């Protein structure tokens, strides 16, 4: 049942206009849709092809004439009407049941209000339609509903008219002036309130901005509003892109499959990415809200004005928009050090989530060649690796060159549905650069490995860097061709300063050069190099690859202390720590005694105490690589040994640096009113990291420190950090604190999610404890945020417990995948991904994982989950 990119054919008919009328009722919503269509002569297909999914077709008229079942063919959700004329009007009436819709795709009910989610193929759950992104049309939407139950009626675009219907019902008529694909359609109806603000756009036009939430949440919308305004300003500044509507709305909903959705003029958000105040949200929540509000807003141009021809091109809009939100967040911090911390965070996500995906059974190119269910392809590869691919254009072409490419992209394609190749062509044409080979980043899956070798010749004063590349096989792609890889490099002299770089035959640059690796192996020669340098490779992580170079311990410590590239200062520390962790893991496997040497703790101490460095940056250096990152470096993953090793290292560092951590804890207190700005949140991050190390010691002083912070915390960041320290300790106050936290925040679903998630990932939490938490009255498997906070947090965020030797974690996983899949295929299929890497574990574990996979595969499954487990079982 897979569909292939190569099989793309243009639509048989274009849709010009869509008029929809909704009679909203939770148990029976009637949808009347009038669409005008026009034959597309580029297509050989003569029938009108409409898609429907779980909708009852009440009646269908063609040019005013009722069609009978003999006039069309309806099979597997595809409705084909043979038509002979070029212009037609279809009237389609459907009946749907939003209250029974637990998939959260199409029209559904959450807390008594109506919401929609149509990307990717949800519109077909509302009506029969040519539901494909290359069919763009102009929409007018009439909403009718009970006035008291649904006082607010919203859809895309501008409100044209509203009024009373006399029978206790009312209506609102909306018109979207821009043509759009059906996946950007949205409606919201219910009891909602909004914070609003009118701003002047760069051109002088006014725009009305609104953030809609449930009653009682208006004290949590300011940050989303600020983030929206900042996003609008940023896109005007950085890319010359202005808001094209008079009205822009954000609506928060508590039941949502993903983060948020960029529906034209009516963005719908998971509450998690809207609601914030110091009482309920952490610094990370504040940063995430800013990023997601930015992301959805930026889609207005990269996604909506220019959209995707087909879903294989998903990264065209997602990779580009993630890159834009990353740059936005970095610019909001402003400082070089802040930018580096943001970059480090983004690279961490890539390494923790995307590298494993790229090495597992679901590996796929940034532009996939096939899929069974498109919902399964909203992945870290499409989003985060896609963003890295976009970033590489900027690295290769420069900021100005990238902007020229963007300008040309909009000039050529505004109002169109296009392909990833069109973006590359615009970048290439605007800059006069041949980017043919760059295409392989879109077509080949897998994380490339680049090995560097260097040699210095004192007599000729030359320094050679030889880079060779390879890429492991991925499903369906045994052999890979060479990638076009930008490798940013600097050379440090013995005082730690950047050398002036002179590449053979080229003009000198100070600092960083971008080497362009295009063959399997290439040597780059630097001339006039007066002494043996220390190379700083892949600065700012200039390509999504693994770079291997045989650094000595001294070189890494030197880079950690001196590199002008803050990312690589961090990277050097991570390389050192990774070596130790791998060595400790191997000792743990052999039950050898574990020990650490002075060198690592000295380097880390130096960074911890270097007050010239921003606290936020110091925090990233002192944070050890995650267990999942270490796991990816092993031929056979041993979760228990990794866990033992990492805990041992943290404990040893806590002992060795205790006084330093205590000093950092004291020096980085924030005073006064809470503010989520980068400086304050950086201080809290370092202070709370110090607390977490001190808590490793699990003694009375550590308990007292955590308890004291818990008792006086005036913000959720400090509260969560101290609760987490307590929850992972033997502190006498642990149970009381957890109970107190629950009763303090019982009324705040997003905080109760944190409460579940903190316990799900606590060291002492085993499967039995998770099962017990599932019986808690506040737990509900139907709410995706809640399911993620407990079930996903345990399966993905507590590896040593999930991979318990008796296989109990896998039995639990299988049960939950089956249960979730029946309710909500997207969420079920997401959990199904937790066993992606089963082939990497020891045979005893593999066997148990295999049994769990088989058990899931034998159940009655959605095509979403079926695709994931089928691919996992096929892994070799
Ligand atoms: N386009 C949305 C975003 O990136 C994500 C929507 C995904 N929806 C889905 N059902 N898979 O912001
Ligand atoms: Zn997006």
C-alpha cells in the first residue's frame, strides 16, 4: 500500500472556489460544500477524483443535478466522477461525528469546543475533496451553531459577517482572500476568550492579533502574544516578509497530536506551546513557546504562500521553517554566546533523535521516495535534518547569498505548490552556483561520516587536512554517492589564537574557512603555517555529519579552553566526556572497578569557574552526553552499563567539584521578579545544574539544599529543578513534596503533565510504578499530552528501566501501543517508534523486543502503526 514519489501525476481538475457551510453539532455536524472545478489539461485523467475518510456522504450534485450511486465510483475512500466538461460545480453534503473523533484529525471536540486539524490528510475527514496540497483554492466558510454553547466562531481569513439565526443559534461568515491547499483549512468554535492587540506593519497597515484560550487562562497569553509580535518584526527585518492578512489568530487546545498547526490566519496550538506564566511554565517552556509561535508564523510564507506540490516535499516547508525559527530564537538572544547555546541545543536534538532515526529501520531521505502513511513522516529527519540542509545553503552561500536565494524563491513561486528542487534551483540561480551535487542531501538517507587526517610539514610550512567521507547503508539504499559537505575549519596557534588561514593559492582569511568536500577523499593544503596548529573542525556544526579525528586529550582540553568557536569549545568537552563514558561503560560491563582521572574534572572545573563565560554556556559544557547519545556510539547497546557509567561519572564529578558547584549555586541566584530572558534563564540553568550534581551525593546537605529551594521557589523552573532533585534521591521529604506539588497544581493540566513526566523518568521508577501511575485519577490515555507525559516519558526517557532485563518494559510498551493505536493512530505509531533500534541490543534483549514487536504486529492496527512495526521487524 506504499505510494511513490515517482508516481506523481498532476490533478485532473483544479478547484477555483470552495464555499462551505457547517451546522456544528458534536454528534451530527452537517457540512455543505460547493466547489467549482476546472479541468487541468496537463492531466490525462478525465474523472474528478475526491478523497473521503470516515465521512458519511449524504448527497452529491453535479451542476445542480443529483448524482446517484451509478454516476460515480466509490472505493477505499476514493470517489471518482467521470465528467466530460471543463468547468463544473459540485455540491457535496456530508455528515460527521466530531464527538466520536478520537484521532484528532479532521473536525473534533476538545473540552466541549470544536477544533480542526487537516494536515496532512485530515480535510477528507470533513468532506470529499481533492485533498492534495497542489490543489489550491479560495475559501468562504459559513459557521452556524448554538449561541450559548459556541459563542465564538472562527475560520481562516477575514470575518465578513456575523449575526443571529433567531432559534438560539448564530452564524459567522469568513473569507480567506488567499488561495490555499485544503490542509490549511481550519475552524474553531466554542467558549473561548482572547487577548488582542493591534500593531502597525512595516508597510503601515494595521493588523489585529489575537490569542484565544479557555476562560481562566488569560493570565497565560502574554508571552505568546509577545512572541508573535517579535516573529512578525523579525520576518520583516531578516527576510523582508510582511504579514499579508488584516487579522492573525492563535488558538490553544488541550487535545492536540503535535505541537501546532499553521492554518492560514488561524494557527491552532497545543496548549503546551501557548500558555505560560512564571507559576506554571519553565524557562524551557518559555523558549519553546517563542520557537513554536515563530515557527507557525513563519510558515505563512514558507509553507502557505509557497506550499508543497506533494507530501514527499514536506521538508521544503518544514526544514526551511525550522531553520527560520532556529535563527529567530538565536537572534532573540542576540549575543554570540547565546547563539552558540541555541546551536548546541539544536545539535543535541539532532544527535539524540535524528542520528538514531537515520541509522534505524525508519531511516528516510529528507525528501522520501515512498511512504505508507504520511503522518509517520513528520520526523526529526524531515524537520531537523531538513533544517540542517537549509543551513548548509547559508554556510555555502553566506547570509547575503542565502537571502538572495530566498528572494528569488518567492519571486518565482509565490502562490505555487512546488518541490524541494525548486528551492535548490532558486538558491543556485540567485548565486550563480552549481548546486547539482547538493541534491544528494535530499535523496540519500543516513548520517555521513567524515574522517579527517592532518599533517604538518615544518620545513615547507604547510598543513594538510585530508577529509574522506562515507555513508552507511540505509533501507533501500545500499550504496551512497559523495555528498557536498561544507566543513568549517579554523586552526589554533600555540597561544590559542585563530591563525590567518591561507588555502593553497587563495587569499588569506582570519578565523574560519569553509572547506567544500565533494569527493570521497580530498586534501586541503594550508600554506605559510608557522607552527603545528590545533585544528578546530566542523565549527558551529557546519554539516549534519559525524566528524572523526584522532584528537589527543591535550588537544581537546586546549580547544575547550581556547577555541574562538564556542560550539567547538563545547564539542571538545563532549568528545572528552564521551571517551570517558565509553571507557566506563566497558568497565561496567566487565564489572571492573570504575574510576575517573583528574584531567576531565580539571577541564570541567576550569569551565565551571570561568566567570568570563556566560552561565548558560557553562551549563551546556557541564552537561554530560545523554545515555541515548552514548548508546549510538556502541556496537551493542548495553543500557544498564551506560546508566551505571554515566551515574558514576556524575557522582564522581559531584564529589570532586562539590565546593565549586556550591559556589556556582550561590553565585547564580536570580533575584526579584521572574523573567525568562536569556541572562536570567542561563543563571537558573547553571544554578540548577549545580543542584542536580550536588543531589547526586544524596546526603543530608544535598537534601536540605533541594528542599530549601523547593520551599522558596517563585517560578516553575526552580520548583521543577528542586522537585526533580528530591524525586531522584532518598530525601525524607520526597513523597511529601510530590504530593504537595500535585495538590498545588491540580487545576493546571500542563503542570500535572510535568508531574507525571518527572516521575516517569525518575531513577527509581520501574514498570510497576508506571502502571500504578496510570491508575491515578488524573491520568488519561486519550489526552496526547498526558499519554506522552507518562507512557512516552518512560519508554523514551528512562532507558535503564525501560530496558529492564526481564523484558517487562517491552511487554508494557506493546500493550500501550495497541491501546493507543485504537484511540489515536498518530500517537500509537509514534510510541511504536520506541523499539526502532532493537537490533542494536544484546541477543537476550533483542529476543524480548522481537516478541513485543510481533505481538503488536499481530493486533488489528491502523496503517500508521502497521507501517512502523513492519519496518522495524524487517530491520537487519
Ligand atoms: N505543519 C505542522 C508544523 O510543523 C505540523 C502538523 C503535523 N500534523 C500531523 N498531523 N502530522 O508546525
Ligand atoms: Zn512546521
